[in-house]
């Protein structure tokens, strides 16, 4: 039986909840997040997106040509996102030339591991990573002005539609995947939920250098 993205979310709902509902996001909504915590997240997320861009490029190299348009659209958006992070860092007088903290480093290393996995695993991982931010920033509801721009970047309707397109690509790829690959994909999905949760935790600890 072929497993789909929606089935992964349903089967592992508690793990997904931990990845997308977190005190970091709730405190952004309430306006009580400490600036050091938020700035830690911002800098580390920029460093993650640098490696995530490389990961998406590797996914493209394995994709069937009829999947190119969606993935290339994501790569184009990442160019804008990296530049946006630089602007936000300058506004907050933050340096982006810093060390990766452990949770970020481990996540980036995991992206490298994914590069050697089958395309069905990679495209499902890409969908899960993007959906985690899409839902994570949407679920708290309207953010105060200070954080509204951040929430809108990943919670806006265009990004939501992009994530839905990724889900379609992932489901298509999984429909012809072997049982071994499907099992591998499920394991990767669960690992992504853990790494997303750990990333939020890292920001709450706030060890900005």
C-alpha cells in the first residue's frame, strides 16, 4: 500500500504537532519572546536556509523534468529569502558570519545525508520541511506587528499553494516507490519532525554569539 503525505501527517500527528506548535511561536504571538531568542532563531535560520538551498538544488538534479517548474519556483523564492534575511539582520544589527549552533548544524548535516537518498524520499522531505514552516507560522494566528512580516513570509497564501504543489509531487513519486523506499521516507519524515522541534528549542535556549 502506497503511503501519502496526508497519511504521514495523520499517522504521526503527535510528532508533527511537536514540530509545528512550540512556545517560541506562541511567544512571538503574545509579544513576549526575548529579543535574544528571536535573534538567535533569525541568524541560525539564515544559516540553515543557505544549506537548504543547496539541498533543493540537489533534489532538482534527481527530479523528473515535469517536476522542474515547481522546484525551480522554490529555488527562485529562496534567492529572495536569503536576501531578505540579510536585510532583517542589518535592521537588527546582527552578524550572519557566525557559527552554526548544534541543532542547526545537525539539521544541515542531515540535508547532506538526504542527498544520497532516492528522489521520492527527497521530494517528500522537501515538502515536510516547507510545510513545517508554513503551518508553524500560520497556526498561532495573527502576529503582532513586530513579527507579522515573519509570519507572512511562510504563512502567506502563495507559499501555502507552493507547499500543496510539493505534496502533489511527493505523492506522485511515492506512488511508484518500492516498499523499502516508502519505509525510508516515513523514517525521514519522523526525523524531520524531531529536527524542526529541536530548532525551535535551540532558539529558546538563546546562545547567540
